[in-house]
C-alpha cells in the first residue's frame, strides 16, 4: 500500500508537469506561427506532443505499475523513454518553441544564462557524439546490473532517478542524429551511420543474453504475480526479444533517414555544380556575341 500511495502521488505530479509543458509548447508554437508560418511545421508539433504522451505512458500511466511485476513492462518503459519519446521531443524543435511559450522576462533570464561561456562549453562537451554514445550505453548497462536493477525496484527515489536517466541519456543520444540546432553537428553526418550501428551492439548483447540465458537473471520476478500468465523465464525472454526487435527496427529507420538526407544533400550539391559549369561554359559565348555586336 505505501508503494502504491507514493506511486500515485508521483504519477499525479508527472501528469501535471507534462500537461504544463504541453501548454507552454502549444502557446509558443502558436506565437511562432503568427510570426512565421513555416517556423515549426505542424508535424513537428504533433511529434513533440506524441513524445510527451509516450513519457506519460512510461512513467505515469497504469503501465508504470506493472514494471514491479514483469520485466517486459520494465523494458517497455525503457524503450518508450530512450528510443521513442526522446527523438520525437527533439524533432519538435522543443527548445525554441518552449522559450516562446514562456513569459518574456523569464525568456530574458534564460537567454542570458545560455550566453554564459562556461555553460556553452559544458553543453558543447555534453552533446559531443562520443559523450552521447557512452552516456546512453552506460545508462543501459548500469541499470540492468542485477544489484542496481533491484535498487530501482525497491526505492521510489532511485526508480525516479532511473527513469529520468533513461530519458536524459536518450535525448543526448539522439541529439547528434536529429540535429535540432544548426550548430549541433560536430562530426560528418555520414559518421552517424556508424554511430547508430555501434549503438545497437550493447542493446544486442543485453537482449541476446536475456533471450538465451537459461536462468532468471532478476530473482525478484520469481515472487511476482506475472499478470499475463507467463513464467519468470518466459517474461525475461519476451523482454529481451522486444528490446532486440524495437532497437533494430528504429535504428534501421533512423539510418535510412540519415542516408536519404545525405543523398539529397549530395544531389543538391551536384546540381549546383552543374549549374555553375553550365554558366561558365555559356559565359564566353555571350562575351563573343557582345564583341560581334560592337
């Protein structure tokens, strides 16, 4: 009962916070639309709202109560926060839009703080692709060590830290891929394909271990009710297979989008070069015609 009571309070606070963020974003989006119709497209705003909904689904919905009963539910939470919600939030151009939704005085305070050289250097270091990759991989591995995993289940505070770390490192991981700001790209965009491929490795190792291990890794699930009639070992296999499938599919889709973006950019470059070559060839002819007229 105490756990259920604390979980209910936490869910209420999370729900209220997400609603507040959604309202601020919507206000900012409407203000930006009045200034420039093409500033933030409707699909980006929809993606941001969907990202907030997935965060709510993972943390504050009835699904969140099942992570103490099923490893599969815990894995769904982790995937929703790191793999689905995080890129949708970044695609929504969230920073600029949220700023426009805040009161003007508060925007001035935030803008001045972001002009700090120290803060800029810290943020630049945090969003470096190596740091983003290591942060996401480290969070994934650390929270699935049995002792740490058990700590997150038994302590409401550590459970909240676990969920926050999944979301925060998910946002950092997708930052170099989505590139939400013009200055966010620190490596050639083609390197993001290798970045995504390498990111699948810790996920594949963990999910493969959960699927093919012949014993239950997290003993706490031996004593759970298993609401869908699965055994603890079957639940573990389902969780591993879900992670394996979702990560592979989402990263493949992201890789395909990056490839299409690269091909589109190179195509536009080649077109521009051909246009310049055509103008360079035509220029002497125009000069000769001018001389003949004279």
